[in-house]
């Protein structure tokens, strides 16, 4: 098989960028077809008389542009056309910078969404300027109908008058807490929870109580005991791709949680922001207990990280309180953003982007498993985060500090812990690096640190 070599122009300029430009040109001219293999990096470096680091940087640049993709154990290939016929060369990612590799902030990669957004905003600009001035009744109804359609795709029957549009899932959770609790109430949550819940509880003067978990999430028996012990009024939980451990509760456990909630008249706030990432998962708990469930989802975790639009499905007897809470906290969701989200849901763009993110999450999970090897005990299921329990003698705080010194940011378990001491574990966010090569570099730093087998003493953390 003839190996493809780029024809680099003479003169100055970064060689890595010239290689990426050559890949883009060869693809546009049909010399490189989607699926075509690229030379291994070491071989290309040898053939061109360049350093391996230059070629590695070139492949990372080409992957940032969406031209190529690496597949664990197989090599690097020219990328297939993206969803909706989008040419991968138009995929926009974060600009290159010299900042640390961020494995802390749990957001998906930009993917094809920015290019599609530019087209959608151009279309909207040719329409009515009413989008920029007032969120009228007709617009609100259209946005709520889109939210109901999205919620239905997640397995929960929903009518437009049951769904409220919010400024993302965190805002939806705040609104649900405002509509269902009072200062001093006991709120139950998993022993490891979404960190913002701890902040919200503090400001709303709610008492958080942890409920034990295992590899499948919240334990129904522990929930029953916590209800008896604390008189808990409300449960906030995340049964699909838990934000720390990545656990997904099976159907039987979800039914058991619903049964406990009915027995203790417990209000449920079910956070399902990652619900579109798994290929398959059981229906929400809210589907079996809609009369007591606030169901929260959004688009920023599974469609595009900047699309801060959330949806809240609420019980009938709480809808007036929800409206009041939304008006108090933001008056209204910016109508232009809501219109973009509604249009994408209606025309299938949101579904296609979620499918892209689903495939990208699988690739990045496979990379994490391959790089970390035996260190990877639990993993992260189908999402963009990976739970890593640390081998002795490592402690999470020591690993954070050691990784930070090597320009890699990670998050320790204590950020998620409620009440009791946190396990010695860290969460690695796989979606934040704009390229897979950047992700691999960050994972290799974590792996190499842990392979040393000896953690720095506490007094040098």
C-alpha cells in the first residue's frame, strides 16, 4: 500500500500547521478519502525529517479541525462526514493555547455544533426581531413544546404545559428546590453528589443528608433508613451516569426508589442531564412516580457545551410555584437561545448532535481504558467522565497537586462528598480537551504518576 506523504511548501511557518493544512487540502481534493489511514506518526516524522513532537502536534491540530480521528489500537484515519452532511473540516473547536490540560470541567467537546449554530443564527437573523425583544406567549408555547418533545425522547411522557424552559439544569434544580422546600428542611442526596447542590443547600438554608451508594448508584434500603432518621422532605439524585462515579441504576433499583418515595411522601428531583449519552438505559424514575417528581434535563451535556437551555418537568400541583421561581430568578430564558434550541429539536439537529457526542464519548472512554489499563477499576459507563479509585499509597489531594505541577487539572472525590469523608478517588473529565491527542496526553500524565507507586508525603502536597 502506498503511503500518503504531505507535500510541504518551502519557507518559514510552523511545520505542524503545514502538515495539517496538507491533510485538509488532500481531503478536499479527494486524494484522501474518508476512512483512509494516515501514516504512523513515527514513520511520517522519519520520512519528512521532522521531530516526532512536530508530527504529534500536527495530528493534534488536524484532529482539532475535525479532519482526522485516532482509534485506539488501530491508528489514525481521515474522518467520515459528520451528522447532517457536515464536512468534518468545518467542525470548530477551542483555539490552541498553552494552558493546562483540563480533565476537571465535565463538558462535552464542541463537535459540529458551532458551525451549525452559525448557519442557524444566520437564518434567525433574517426573521423577526421580536426574538430579541420579548418572549411572547406564542414563543413560550413553541419552546415548551420542544422541551416536551426532548423529555419524551428520554422516556417520560410529557405535554407542553408540564415542561418549563430554564437556564440549564442547575437553574432548573434551583427552581425545583425553591418550589418544593423551605429553610430548615432535610434534603437527601447521594453520598457523592453534584457539587452545586451543596452550594444551593447552603444558600437556601437546607440540611443535606447523605445516602449510601454502591456501583449502581443510590441504595434504596439506605434511602428508606435516611427517610426514617431525618424526616427528609426531598431527594435530589442522578440515576443515569452519576456525575462523579458514572453509575447508572438498573430498572429494578429505580422502581425501588420510587416505592420508598411513595412510602415516605418524598419529593423527587431527578437530574438526567446525561440521559442522551447512553445507547440504552431504563426509563426515568419520574416515569413511574410523576405525581412527586421534578425531572431535570438539558442540552449542554449531550448536544453542545455552550447551549445553556434546560427543561424541567413538574408535578401539576407545583407548576404555579415553578413559574414564580423562574420569574424571580431570571424573569425569562433569553429567547434567542431558547429559539435556537427549539429549532434544533424540531428539525432533528439536536438528535444528530447527541448521536455525535454519543460516539465521541465511546471513543474517549475506550482511550481512557486503554491508557489507564489495570488502574481503571470502575470507569464511567457511556459518558464523558471517568471515576478512578486510587491505588495505595496515593491520596486524592496528593495526586491533584502532582498532576497540577504537570499542567493537568483533575477533580478529587471530596468535591462531591456530602457529610462523611470522601473516598480516595478522582474524577477525570474526558470531554474538555478539544482533541483526543490532548486527552491522551493528560491521561498519560495521570497514569505515569500512579505507576510510580509512591505518593509524595502530605507535607509536600
